[in-house]
C-alpha cells in the first residue's frame, strides 16, 4: 500500500516548517513517504489503495469519505504508538482540550490525542462537553451567521474551558480560542516544543487567506 503525508492547507499556512519536521520524522520511521499538497476539497489524483497520513481533521474526514479507494490515518494515531519520538516533558501542566468538529465521532482520534498529552506529562482538565459530545469552537458558523455572532460563539465556547491553556489540533481552533480569550496550544507545537503563534485571526481575513490557499492547491 502506498503511503503519502498530507499536512493540510491550514498547517502549511500556519507553520510550514512544522510540516517539514513531521515529514522528516515519518520518512525516518515509515519512509520514503511522499508529501501530498492537493487540498482535500479537490480530487487527490492518487492511485487506489493509498493511505493518507493527515494532521488536519477535515482532511482526514474528507479524504476518507469522498474518494474511493483512499484510506486515512491521523498523525496522532501514529505518534501515540511511537517508541522513538522524543516527547517533551511539560511536568504536569494543566490544559483543557478542544476536540475538532470533524472528529466528533472518531474515538480513535480522541484517544490518540489524549495518549500523546499523557506521554508529554500534560494533565488534561476536560470541559463539560468533550470528545464525542464536543461543541464547535465557533468557526464552523462562519458564512452562516454575521461575523460578530461568530465571534460570540467562539467566546461562548472558550468560556466552557476550565483552563487558560487549551490544546487544539485544528488551526482554525487556534484562532477561535484566541478570540475567546484563551491561550491555544496546538498539539504539533507541543510535540515539537515550540510556541503556538496566532497569526491571522479575524474570521474574514483568516478565511480569505485559507480559501486562497485552497484554490491554489
């Protein structure tokens, strides 16, 4: 079975160097693995029986459900079983977690994320609605309701988080938690012991930037 690595549009905009770090690790443990940069909203043009390794929850869902002969696995599931990845030690730091909408029914992803946090000695303080009962960060309302109302949904969800630091594994969730007044920490930043940067966060600007990248890829 052919394997490819799809970092996803959001990550390539956010921190392309992180995508390269992931690709290097995958090549060292499972390689050689080709990078795949065609957006999941376009035909991937891959042969049948290809396994796509994803860091984006939306990519994982769309590649798996929209394209015949394509199977997927998240990077989180691979790293959760890794005996060689150099996990940093956060010494019991308490963080809440925002589960990404496309994974709401994917217990395999929820388990893997939490296993990774345990390996990094991060204590997870779950919000009331989490895992299969998680509530959207607010970003999925974009384009459906006025932007001011979208931001109110983001603030509402952020208020549900018991901790100031919130683990996310979706780039848009970084923006939402920041708008909501929290300190988002993307799981990849945590894994590679890097700070989480906010970058473009206003919904109109962020979605314009994202859509331009999607159209180009």
